[in-house]
């Protein structure tokens, strides 16, 4: 069976066998027990992406359904467009990928993430509903103009690669945090909390079709509150006294604010 991915060494077509991906030149990539292939080349050893603690906290938090309003908004956009093929760039634990696959049963879906630890959860979650691979969004192991749509949720923006792999008039959907995202948590962590800087929505090579604000509140207690803190960069950047205040907090109502941005690839 032909894979949605291509060989990262020779850029040839990959074929999916029971336990590996294989190209005609003999390059072979074993499938992990969870189901993903490691197509990350030239990065050396070590850990790439978020650490295991951060990934586990994010998985547990997302599985609690706290971000379902954001996922539902994404699904609404995609159902309207009905793409036949989709790449989830930076799919992580595949919480959003799962929602897209359920809403688009006839769509062929692939997901990539630089973290093997995240895909250990994500590939297992998706099973046969999506192909998943360890790869960098800056060097995607997919052919040119291979996808009708591409989604990006809180991963680095690699504009040239995204334009390369999207078909003519391809759809690009991205979510970014709003100015007051997690404001209540930041008010505990810092004596002088700061608003997030929101960049200009204009992107080279893409035409903005729609900007939708997705905002909601959730009251978090115990583990869910600790998971939220642990899955954010604040966990590693906050002064010790702020960390101690956050760990002592057992209940907090938090505001979540996102911009869901929908673009069309523009021919230049």
C-alpha cells in the first residue's frame, strides 16, 4: 500500500508493509509498536520536542475535554471545506487529529511531530485512521502539492514547507493564543502578568479567509490544574516563588483565548 509519506533519503515513494515503510531504493523504516515511523533524519540522537512530563500532562489535560471548544471550531471549518487529504503538522498526541478524522471519515489524514514520546500516544490513539511519523515541520517527508489541507496547532510555522506540500488553492488552518490566554494562571505565577503578543495575521503566500476568536472559561481543580501548568512553557520559566504559588493552588477558573485562522494558499 502506498504511504502518504515519501522517503526522507531519496524522496521516493514509500510503501507500507505490516511492520515497516520501504522505498524502491531499499531504504526501510520500522513501524514502532504504537504505529508511527521515524522519518527524522540528520538531527542526531537525543530527545526532540517536549519532554515526557510535559507531554503526559498535555495528554491528560486534553483527554479531560477542556479544549473541545477549540477542536469543535476547527472541525466546523474543515467540514465546510471537506478536504480529501490533510496533513496535521505538529500533531503531538493527536487530540485534534482524532477530532478531524472522526468528522472527515473519507479524508486521508497524515500527522507529523518531532517528538517520539508524543507520537507514542498519538499513533496509538489514531490506530489505522491516520498515518503518523516523526519528522520536522521544516523538512516534511511528503511530496510537493500532496495535500488539500494542512493544520497547525501551537507548533512552529514553516511557511515555505507548508506552501510546498499544499495543493493549488490548498487550505491552511492555524490556531494561536490570544492576548489574555491563561491570564488567571499568569496572575498567580507573576507579580506583573503580561499579555501575549499576537502577531499580524498576514502570511506570505497565503490569503486570510477567516479569523475567529474562540474564548471560554474552565474551572480546574487538583490534577487538571497541575497538568495545565506542567504543559505550558511557564513551568520552566517561572521564578520559584511563582511555581510554589501555583502548586499550592487547588482550584482556579481560567480563561482560554485563541484565534482560529483560516487561509488559502495563494499562487505567486
